């Protein structure tokens, strides 16, 4: 979906039956510096950001899919943990 500078896949889980996937990426980048470019990449790929109060995460929609993006500090040593949760919505779940 989007590139995370220096991102390394930490975990990936998917359930095709439910249409869900969860991925975590570790990066040496600063979490605050990663958020805006990541949001811009998603917007360029057609994802629309839903209004939110800010913070570590954001929710995006595109067609029949939801994407939750969270970017947090990985620990005292710095770096970031980017978590992506993707859900394909059934027709009955769509707005």
C-alpha cells in the first residue's frame, strides 16, 4: 500500500475468509516524521482519510475497504512501529 522508509516487516497475519489483514513494520524513522508522508502516499493511491481527532492513528477508506494506520514510537531507543489493519467490507457493511 505505502512505503515506509527503512521499513522491515515485523509481523503479518491475514484471514481471507473475513477479508482482514494486519501488518506491522519496524522502522528507524521518527514516528512523527513518518505520519504525514505516509498519509500523502495513501491519498495519492486513492485512500480517503476519515475525520479524526489526531494522535497516533488514522482511518482511511477506499471503495469497499477500510485501512487503519497507526505510527508509534517503538521504544526508548527510538524508531517507529507502523501497524496497518485492512478490512474488505461486505456489501451489507458498506455505507
